[in-house]
C-alpha cells in the first residue's frame, strides 16, 4: 500500500466522518428546535398534562434514534448493518435492562388508563403526596414536607394506588373516647354541637354521630362527615381541637387505658 492509497483512504474517510458529524450536529439542533416548538405550543393542545409529559419524552427518544441512524448512514455505514446492529443490541439491552423497559411500558399504561393525573393527591405503597410529573420511566410525587420522590412506573402498575382527589369529596371520621360512666345523651349533644359549628361540612351526605365501639376502657363515639377534598385536613384539625375542648368544658372525661387485676 503506497502513500497515495493511504492518503486517498483517509481523505475519503475524513470527508465521510465530517459529513456524519455535520449531520449529527444538524440533527441534534433539529431535535432541540422541535422540542422547543412543542413546549411553546403544548398549552394550546387539548391534552392532559399526564399524557403531555410522556408523549414529549417518547418523541425526544425517537428523534434521537433517527438522528443517530441518519448520521451513521451519512458516514457510509450501510443501513442494513445499522439495523442489524440495533436489533442485536436491542436484544442484549432488553435482557440487561428489563427494569427500564418495564418502566417504559408502565409509563405507557399510566398514560393510557390514567389511574393518576398530575396534581392529584395519591398514596402508592408507603408513599403519599401530590403527583408532579408522570415521565417516560419515573413518576415524581411531592410529599407534605416537600420531599420529592421518584417512583418507577413499573412499580405503579403493580401496586395498589389510593387516589384521594379523583372524586372531589372525602369522608372524614373522627373518634372520641369517653369514660363508661359518662352521660351518653350529653356526649351526643356536645359532639353534635361540634358538627353544627363547622361551616365547611357538606350537607349531603348528612353528618352523623354514633357510638361506634364499646372498647376495653372507654366508649368510642365517631363523627362521620363529608368535606371537599381541599378542606379535609383543615377541617380534621379544627374539629379535633374543638371536640376535645368541648368535652372538657362539659366535664366529660377522656379516660386513659386501664386494666383491672384480680389477685387470688
């Protein structure tokens, strides 16, 4: 092999490499422009935020694959070889990244069936919070104390999800324990007054106060009321506070757990 042959080889290869790099740069710029265009006009699309995030991530991944394949073809790499390589790599990667593929499929299922949506308050396993992002692979929720938790989508599709927001209303149960020697009629009177003083309760279904349990050391009375989801925790704290103070003012004691021991 003489110098001219080597020179021609590197000249041709260098041109192909340069063309491929240019195609790659142009392709990446195109992907950036397309995603920016989508972000600018996505507010005008009548698509739920839950689906928007997934679709954007999927479009980005597809565009990157197209750009890489185009750049490789521009460099002179035969497309059949690229497709064969991608197919072989896909099999190997799918075996090594089953969890990632499971998350991808899980993201598609979440977008299709919509068990949760962005902005809803949910409980998933041991975690609960407001859904912030439903991505291609992970779903992010924010807890009450502002911790952000990323959950794999495959976990969400295989775990029971409690959605507290979907219906718009929630039932609030508050239990108060009183001693066995308390006047039951007086207890009903006090607790019904606590219910009447709370203005955020819904009239339908109607509030109820009932003796729910004769426990070992106390009688347990339960207040069951319905509220709008946004009012759940404020009403919960107000009624607990008001209930305890009202029982104290009425002279109705809340007993501590006790046990009678008989010795022979």
